[in-house]
C-alpha cells in the first residue's frame, strides 16, 4: 500500500481462525458498500485479517463527490 491509500483497521478480541476469511470478506464488502452509498469513487478493496485484526483497504477515495444535477418538476 502507498502512503495515500485508505486502510481501516479494526482491533478485536481473539477471533476464531476458521471464521477469519468470512469475517474479513464481510467487513470489506460492508466498507465497499458504504463507500458506494456515499458516492465516493474507489478502486478494488483488499482485505487483511489476523486473529486480532480486520483491515480492509485500497486506493484513496476521490477527494470530492461527482457533480449531480437534479430536476424538479412542480405541479
């Protein structure tokens, strides 16, 4: 990862080793979903996991939101 990249690290109590892959993937999917809902452009999320840490990350999201146009039609 480069210095400008995004990394979200969550410290935990001891996680069961058999559940690490599923927990890692679920946390990364949640982060990607929330970045999408916030309309932040990002690249591929890479996730890391240890028994005491979950850490999804990837390229830094765009510094600003894209412009949106709204057209309201009244009665």
